[in-house]
C-alpha cells in the first residue's frame, strides 16, 4: 500500500500488464495520472487486470491526454476526468467530474 505520498504517473510514462495475472495497487493518497501517461494500453480485453483500490477520500485526477485501461475502486474519492483523457474499463467513486 502506498500511503506516504501521492501516486503520480505522467510525462509519457507507461505501465503495461503482461500475462493473465492482475496487478493491484492499494493506494491511500491522491492519484494523479496525466500528460500522455498510459496505463495498460492494449487492444485486448485486459481492463480487469490493472486495478487501483483506494479506501481514501483523496482525489483521483486523470487528465492531459492520458490513457487508462483498467479498474478503479475508490468509493470515497472524487474522480476527475478532463483534457482528452481516455478511460476504458470500470470505475467506482463518490463523485465524478467531467
């Protein structure tokens, strides 16, 4: 679990899931995904393999041409998706802002 600092992925960073085993991140801080970052960019249906789980009310921001293919479970968080962010999969949050 990451709980000491924000989880930030930006500036063309890329996380790709290989194989059929899920990758789960348990986070308890702000989640910032932006600036052409890509999480699990694949043409196959592997959205269930990349999972972010948060029990925090900290913000989740996806913006600036980022690409997310996965699952986010953060029922207490405000999730913002803006500036050409592409999101595929499923998300659970308290509030969503376009």
